[in-house]
């Protein structure tokens, strides 16, 4: 069985942007299979008593995060624009991603959502924004949006978010291994890949 | 002028342990001068509405942190024992550290406090514990404890903690550079050293 790593993210998560941009090349190099697992941080934050991003609730931490992310993107030569508003509602994007991940364009869609939001600083939180992203991937939006909003697909996202909670996920990005290890943060990606290859 | 980096920590901060154990060797290698800056997280957490460590307030995050720290220490071949209670009151340790940093034994004292607490899982929160640590460094405890509890020295620690707040520090370890950059976390140490050498 090939080594595998689950990559858990919410589209509104800032540090998930560099993680998403890095994960496939690093995983290929390591010979590890990556499963994209979009979920919603909202219910998980709510369970901790937070009504918005902790980066908004704690201004010193938030100010630091934006500067840190800017430096990280510069180091990686990734475009970076701080989106406004922040955080954006990632519900529709996550539902569409789940449709794409059952077809052949899920990973590409996810990367394009992150690029649009944090590379270009644009909106990703409504149907028009998602349609533009699908158009760039040459995917016909209407049937996808319909599938995304189906009762089945909504339930699938709820269940994915519940699984994140059961696994002890409290933030994003998070990487989980088959043997139950959890690695939180863009800066843990390399260690997580190594663990996936050589559990200890 | 030699490149320099300020290393801000609270003795109760878990991730400050591997940072403290790593910082001097990495700084020597990079040719960067390190200034140990103990301060108190308590007043800074209180300003964010927290009455204890966020790792205790948010159990999922806390559980993750202990496992993550265990893995980090294993990777570094550092001894690790989870201390009980957690967090410990770091006030006396920080005051004594400030005395030591004005003499010649400050860095060694700080490293020994971290080793005692997180390497051996022992207490560091009362005079008896601090006396044992001083004894291992062959320092006579009585005059040190007296100097540590002097009004001047108490004010010095308050002022160091206030400076941390003014610099935007919200957690530990934090590294700050002469040009005002702030790097938070053990995993940012390497990047901070590089910045101290080559500001950008």
C-alpha cells in the first residue's frame, strides 16, 4: 500500500494557501499520495467559543499572521494579496470542491480557489466567484453548482467536518496519517510527509 | 555591528523548551548574537481574556501540543517529560534569570530551568526548586534570591514584559530583530536567524 497523507483545509484558512501551493510537489518527491479534504472551520471554532477567525479576535496574533504570511509567500515566490473581507465564507467553495474531488478536477479547483483569494486578493464566497473559477478550469458551472447544493453533497461536507472534529482537528491546514498522527500548520508539512513514509 | 536576535520566552512556555535548547548552536553557526529576554506571558494572555494557558483552555489544541512537542523532542534527541502541574508559575524563575543575565550565568540558568521542567518533568515554581537549579550551576542561592526579589529587579521584569507587549508579542517563543521583524514559534527560529543576518 502506498504511503498516504490527508490534507485538511478550509478555503478561508490563510496558512492553507502556501500549504496547498506546496503540497503536491513535495508529496510527489516523497512518493506519498495526497488526499485533499476540504472541511469547515466554522463549526469547530464555534465549539471553542469563537464566532470568527481567531486572527480577528486577537489583533496582535492577526497582525503577526498577515506579516508572517507575506514573508512566507515572498520566500516561496508566491503571489500574495490580503483579501478583504477576511475571513470569507467558504461554504459554497467547499461543497463544489467535494463534487470536483469525486470527478477529476478537485485538486485543481482547490488550488485555483486559494490562488484567487490569497494570490489575487479576490472574492471566493459567492456563486459568481465560484463560476469564474470553474470557467478558468473549463468546467460548465451549472450542473456542478446543482450537484454541490444537493442534499447528499451538503451531508457529505457536514460529515467531513464532523470527521475532522473527531480526529481532533482544531485548525487548518492539518495533515493526518493512516496511523492517527496529526500535524498542524503549513510548517509541519515536511515532517508529516516523512511520517507518512516512515511511521515511528 | 554584529547581527543580533532577541529571544523572548516564558519559562512556562512549552515550545520555548526546544527553542532554548537549539538557539545557541544555531546562532553560533549563523554568526548571530542572541539576547535571552525572559518575560511573563500571564499579563499578555490576560489582556486577551485568557486566565490560563490557551493549551488548557482549548483541549484539542492542548492535546495536540503535547504530542507535537513529544515528536519534536524525539527528533532532536532531547529528553522530554510532561510536567505536572502545567503551566507552572514562572515569576520567580524569570526574576532570577534577569539577575543572572546581568552577571555571567543567565543563559545557563535559563537552559537549566527548561531542562528541569520539560526534560525531567520537575517543578520550577518555588524557591526550593530554583535553589536546586542554582546549586547545579554552583551559584550561591541566597544573595541571588535577594537580588531577584528586590524592587528594582521586579520593576525590570515588569518593564521587560511591557516591552514585549509593545513589540506585539502575543506568545512564546518569539524572536525579534533590530529592524522590527517578529517571528513566533520554535519553528521560526531558522528563518529569524537568516533575517537577522540578511534583512530584506
